[in-house]
């Protein structure tokens, strides 16, 4: 049985002679492992498919184990722009790590499209892209319910606790506390459907760190 799908390569590990096992986010199957055989310098297409961030159209064969076999593959986009800066590379690697911990909680097509779009747009504003990506993952997997108003009293929200938005009076010491301005930024970063709103947002290191911690806590 053959399955045709598209996927983004997340990780590639050499395995035996001229073979790699790649971890792939497939638009139809979620995150899967695929064995790629016959890799050589003569087959640039296969080498490119095995490189992280590459997007390919692939035909897979199901095996008896959890690992699929690559039957055919053709590269769509190697996402070369990510390798033009260490900052882009670090951001993209972080996004890949994050999605590997989140994928099973949400729809695979949705996750695929999110990662694909965000990898493409990384150069716009890497910090804002990363924070937006993490917030969207949390929201899509229903771990975060971001709201401009407090969950309890409808006052302006400024805290996140247990994934809920709360005002300054209704959170405990364990809540993530944001400035009013940062809380609004979170809202834009989480729900914006347009990159023009995200592109010019300034993200402080404090905000970036808090969202990183929030992601680790909720995911
Ligand atoms: Zn309240």
C-alpha cells in the first residue's frame, strides 16, 4: 500500500550504509519516521529531502514496523533562506522542537500548514515569529485560552495561569504576569492571520522568555 503526501523534514539520522531515518511532519499523517535508502552525492534530490526544513512531495510504503519506507520523493522547497543566518537557524530549530512536542494534540494538516508558513516568513521578525508560533501551537492544541478579559470578572486580563486569562486580582503567585502592553501583544501574536501585524512588533527578551516557559509548562 502506497501513500502520497507532503512533508517537512524535522530531523535526519544516518542509519547503516547510505540510509537515513528522517522524522517528518506529514500533512496527512502527523509526525512519522521514514527510512530513506540509496543516498549518495549523485542523488541530490534525496540528499535535499533528508535535510531539515526541506518540504517534499513523497510516496511512502507502509511496513510492519512504525517506520515508513520512502518509495519516491521530489523536493518542493529546501527553505535555503533559513541557513542564511544563525538567528533564523536557531529560531527554526526551536520551532521544530516545539512542534514535535505538540503535534499529536492538534490536526496534522493544520500543524503542517502552520510550520510551513512560519518557516517561510522567519526573516520578517524571528523573535515575533517564534513567539507567535508557540502561542498558536498552544491555542490550537487547546492548552491556552487567551482572552483580553479576565476569565472570572471580565476586567482587563494581565495574567495567564493554567492556560486561562485572568486579571491582576484573580491569579495566584504562580501565574505568568505580563505588562498590559505585552498582554495585548500576546493576543495579536496568537490570533493574527496576517504577518503585517506581527512583522513590526518589538519582542523583549523578557516576553520571549516568559512565552518559552509558558509553552514548556502547558505543553
Ligand atoms: Zn478578574
